[in-house]
């Protein structure tokens, strides 16, 4: 018995020390904030409570999500405090919520000025590239990614030359995983689709065996994102960290192999090397070839004595591997969720499905036999995109997002201290009847014409911190939709009320991964 208690103590003691340290730090921060208020301003912090020590109001937030009404957590507090700005505590952090379009506009417009994106501690531990983003070097690195690297690979013009191959891979996916099946579970199949597409798009990997080898640990990585920041053996965070290390090592091998093919990998793997001849312009090669030199920076632009050539500083293989993991993690579950929920709504609303089918048939008729889709075809799918937007309004894969205050500032008469975490919320904005009349109704016509008012529809965030994969997700979802509605009809195997809300855990999904009965479309 004594030995058992000793073993339990050894396991739990580090966790208890961590939790007590975190609570002590929060307590000291609250004292410092009150001191600042007394010394420098008469303004007060937003109303609210941090709830239970450590846990805060995270359990209340989780319950609202599991019941299918995540916006209720925010609405209850807005009513209670008579303020759209309030304080709470989520995932071990004191958080100030800025609810509604005004809060969205303020946070999106002040990215890199008053606030910067912040990732929960579990994500920082699992994906090291997300750590330290509020530091001066972290902010500059974030700017470089969003202003220079992401547009290189993810913007509309960059995607143009890849749509036909995405179409070809989508056809192959349906041939392999959907055809000749009477019943399927949608979500796992769509996960294979989105992960395979990301591996091809970012790594030029189309080896199905390797893709499946990476998929299982990748799911472990993503499962760790929503975990408590306690790194003990067997915890979701610990498993996520181990899986992340494995995947990053595998990605790094692929990147180094490509660098070697491009003669970019020196014996000591220095990041500075002579610029080679332009390689094949796939996404991986473009990331490898990216350099961000300042001509006036001697460290960034040097001369090779032997060849008298200017050298450029490139990203390391390890950094590129981290970056690819970050991009894939951000888009994998989210896009899979949107496609699954989209098919769920189309099963419930046959008139909407018929409208989508008609549009997709018109596009197919405009193509020569065997001709693949192109980007112009994608942007002709206006009604289909309106339907997807309504899915994103009712069931955004991200309920909102975190930022961190870079300095003390005032908002709506309230004092926000430097270092405070802030939260903008998509779901409470989307479900507010002030922004969308009859918000529970599935109505794609909301997005016709001018569409919603600014900052009321924010499934991808906004401003400089907007999801960089927005255009990629649009293409991927629409290419999938083009084929699934023209190939098959489907019906739910778990019937339910079409007005029933989807439970969020941590993404909004139909029950049991959405099993359906599948039939080939004959007309």
C-alpha cells in the first residue's frame, strides 16, 4: 500500500507543482494589474470571473459545446454583465472576450499593433514554431510568414496551376475509397482525402503507404491540441509531443532529400549557400528556395570567395518541416469537418442539394471529355460557395481565436493589460439575430449579392491574422463537392431532427462520424 501511494505521489507531484505555480503566477499578475490601475488610470478591468482555480470556466465552456450551443457560454455572460466585453478563464489562462462585430473589427485591425496571435500552451509544446510569437522576433517571423511565405504558396494566383492536379487526385480518391461501397462513414474518409491532398500539395508525396503511416500519429498530434498543458507520460499532451517529433523528423527527411536533389544541402547543413538553378516549381521547392534577404544586412547577404557570387539565406530543413506541420495541422481537421457537415446539411435539404447539383452539372457540361477543373471553374461555383458559407456560419470549425496584448491599452472604457489573452468569437457573432435574422435557419441566400455586413461572418478570422489557407480550403472543398454530388446520392444511417444542433467536441460533427448509405447517381 505504501509503495502504491509512493508511485502515485511521484506521478502526480509534478502536475500539482505545475498547477500551483500557474495559479500563483495568475494571482501575482492580478496584483500587478490592480497596482497599475491604482497608479496610472481610473479605468477598470472588464467585468467577469475567473471561476475555479486553474480550471476557470473551461468546464462551462465545454458543456455548452457538447450540448451543441457553444454561443450560449458567451450570451449568458453578456447578459449577466450587461457588457460585450467580459473576463473569464479558459484552458488555464485569464481571458478577456470581445464579443460581436465591434470586437472582431478591433482585434483584426490591431494585429501586430496592440495584439498578436496567441496559441494555447498545449499547441506551443506540440508545434515549437508557435512558441514566442509575442516577442519582437516572433512578431517579425509571423509577419514574414504571412506577408511573404504564405502568399507564395497559398494565394489564388499561386493555386491556379495546381487545381487540375487537385481535381485528378480527388477523382482517384473517390475511385479508391467510395466507389462500389454501399455504406461509408464520411468523416474518416474525408480525413484521408484532406491529409493526402496536403501531403501532395506541401510535400509532393503521393505514396499512399507513407501517407497512411503518417496519418495515425498526425491524429495524435491534433488530439493533443485541446489537452491540458500537463506533460506527463500517457497524457494527450505527452502523446502529441512524441507524435509531433516523429512527424517532423519524417518531414525533415523529405525536405533534406529535396534539398540534396537541388544541391542546396551542404555538408554542415548551413542555411547560407550559393543560389542554384531554379528547380521544378512545386510547393516544396518554392519553400526551399525562399530567401528573405535585406541587401543592407551583411549577415543576410554575403559573398562566396571561391565563386565571387552572392549567397542567400534560406530556411533550414527543420524549420520548413515545422512550418509544414503547422500548416497541415491548421487545415486538416477544419476542412474535414466542413466537408462532413456540408454533406450532412445537403442530406437534410434536398432543394439546396438540387441547386448545387445543377450548378456543378453546368460546369461539367462546359468541359471537354476528360478535361480537368481549373481555377476559373472554381470561381464559377457561386451558389455552391454560398451553401458552404452558410455551413461555415452555422458550424464554424473554429469557434473563435486567441490573441495576446502586446501593450497596455483601453477598449470600450476597460483596461487591458500587456500579456492578457483576448478571445474573438465566431459562433456567437454568427448566431446573433442582430447580424443574421432567424439565425438557426439554414439559408444560403444570406450570401447572395453584397452578403453579410463586415466582421459579422468570420469563420477564417480577419485582418493580417486571417487564416492563410482560406483560398486553398475553398478550392479543396469545392473540388470535392463537384464530384461527390455528381457521383452519388446518399442518405443518413442515423436519422435525426434537421433542426438539431451539432455537438462540438472539439469540432462540430454529426454523430459517429456521419455514416451514410451511398448509391451511384443515375441521372
